[in-house]
């Protein structure tokens, strides 16, 4: 009733959680899959931030990466192909108390889920979005995805992909009201963890593209990058992703990049000579739709149900 707090709105119970409190079923990804590193980073983040498992939610669509909720000992929603965003936005609109992660893949997000991706970025609800991009449809066994590079062979393009790939960074930066866009790699644990942590701490939709290895179908894609870190550009700034000096030395190429500059972020996102890693853009003043949906119509649940029943009764025979 009006004025009363629901059980889920009560103050969080103090926790003293260990890493095992966030480790769900044994991950069944292929050995060497970059998804393992992302899972490990999220579990460590949950432990370090002491996120209550009963107030932590992981939403996914369909794909190898989308098995993520099964491997977290938290609440999860394994949705339909491309539908992670509308589910997550729906949950966020009614449960502002939850810590929410959205895990999606390049096929799930950038193909069938494209429209939802665009509007979720515009809504800027408080969601931590992890795009695990391995440039291929892995779960369904080697079909060209929107991020597959031109010339790459697959079961759907045995003679090579004829189209240039979609760039998730530049697309996201081009969406109205984008508030946090970053890129990292799965094979550098410190940078991966720090990027996801910064994304979680941002209030709004934080979009993190993770260059993720698929050892079975696209092992060659990032093999050279792992061997030659000159192909990676570390973005540094006092407002960017923090990284200890000892780890920064692992990146021979470093550049100062102001994440408050949208034009500079767009220019950085389309570079093809290097992979920029770090925070490309952040706008902490972007409008958040969840702040409005959490208020709703200012009516109690009982009042909403009574109004609904009143209108439905008009159609009774």
C-alpha cells in the first residue's frame, strides 16, 4: 500500500562475501576462450565491491557470451536472441535497487538486437553493458557476424566476407545521449578489470566493447595483437581508466585522450592502425530515463490495479 516499502526496498543486509559466493555453475566455454577472463573479472569485481548476490542481476541474450548468467551465483535472465536490452531496461525501471550487468555478443547485440541496443544507449539507464566481440557467430558454429572483417571466411561466406565490419564503438558514440564508451581486451586482466570496474561505477549505461578471443573459429584474429602490443594504443587521462604504472609499461604505445571530448572520441574510435583501449567517452550529465521510470505515475500498486480494473470493467458484457 502507499507509504509502505516493499521487501526489496528494505536496506541491504551487510555482507562478507568471498569469491566463491559469486561463482555459479562450471563454465563450459572452450579452453582458451576469452569469456573466461571476463567472467573472472566480473566475479572479482562483485567480491571487491561486496555486491549482495541477491541484489545482483545478469541479463543476456543468445550466444556463447550469453551463457554468462549460468556461471554467476546471482540472479540472472537468459533471454531471447538480441533481447537482452529490453529485458534489462524493464527490470531496471521497476528495480532501481539492483546491481545490473548486461552481457551480449557481436551477433546478439549488433545484428538482431541492433534496434534495442540503440534505444538502450539513448535511455541511459544504470546498466553495465559488456559486449564480448570475437568477430564471429561462435555458438552456431562459424557464421559471419556484423563485426567480421572483410575477406574473412566463414560457413556463410566461404569465399570471404564481402562487406566491411560494423564498428560498435563509432555506432555507440553516434547515438544520442551516450554516456560511457570504453574498449578493452580479454588478455590483459588488469586493464580488463579496471575498465569493467569504472563502467560499473558510472551512473548510466556504460558500454564496454571487449575484444574477445575465440580459439576455435577466430584464433588468428587477435593472435598478432597479443604478440605485438605496438598494435594497441593505451588511452591515458586523469578522467580515464586508472592503471598502475607497472602495468602501463606493458603498453609501448600510449596517448593522452580526454574522454570528455566527443569529437576526439569519435576520431579515436575509427582508427584502423591501432586498437585504442581505455575510456573513449564519458558524460556524467547525460539524462537517465530510469530516474523517471522509478517514479512512475506517483501511484501506489493498489491504486494502479484499481485504475486498471476500472477501465477493464467498461468492456464487460
